[in-house]
């Protein structure tokens, strides 16, 4: 592959070790957050592609570092010793676009071989919440710290839980009404939460939904 062959080029790329996500923004404005496990099991390395069955046991894999490969991609070094996977920019773009379909196919393949995928051991999660605009007015607070229950594993489940804490609060945390940041970066709902994370919840509309008194 030559440097000129890449159709998509990144403008920003970063590792988020707490949530085990690689974030990447491309020059067309499209951004993806790709879980480390997803990148590991979909490595293009020959020893992975020729296995004949899905890679297993990578639920808690970490990325130690990424190394540039010319102008066309990166080599990703995982903490399980896998370091031969070269990910071109176009490969990362395609993995982002096809993530849901790829992951569904992967889970089906695991089921076919009888492998029971295990989520990484859940940890106690003390989360700092920041509320903005009418949300802060409705809740009568701009920030709070709380310990999330084990059922809260990502931003989507956090919003659902927050909406259930008080009667009538659910509309305030509707995913269509708010954007969410994780450690000061806008994040997707599937972004995983860990102890010490900071979550900002920002209304997308200037008008608050009608709700009863929540205090």
C-alpha cells in the first residue's frame, strides 16, 4: 500500500485507556470510537486471519501503544503480545462504519463455537456529573458525585439510570435531548465508564421538557 492510496486520512487519533477505546477523527468530519477488543479480534495480521475461528479471550485486552506506519496507517501493540497488526486509515474507517454489523457477526461466531464471552470484571464507579443549561436549573445543581450501580456500564445505561432515580426525570435524560461528554470529550453512548470518570450532560435544545418538581 502506498501513502497516496489512502482514501481517508485522520485529523486526530487517541487512546482512552479507562474506557478501552481508540478514538479517531477523519478529514471528512466522521469520528469513531473503536473498542480495543474489537480492534484486536479484527486484526488483519496473517496469524489472525488464518485461524479459521474467531479470536477469543480478548475482553480485557489493552493497547500499549500505536506506531505510525508511513502516512497510511498505524501498527497497534496490544498487551497480550500481539504486535503484527497493521491498520491502514482505510481499514480503521471501514471498521468504524461496519462496527455494528461486524460485532454482531463476531458474537454469532462465538456462539457457534460455544464460547461464552465474559465482560471485564465490573468495578465500583464513582462518577462526577456536570449538568448544563436547563438541566442544571431543573435539578437545582450544576454538579454532583455519585457511585453508579453495577448495571451502569456505559453512557447509555448511565442516562437510563439517572432518568429512573426520581419520578418524572426520564425526559431530562432522553438521548435525543442531550449530548454527553466523557472526560471532556464528546462520546458515543456505548463508551464504557470507569471509576473516576467525569461525565458532562448538555441539552441540545434551548427548551426544557415539562417535568414535575424533582426536588
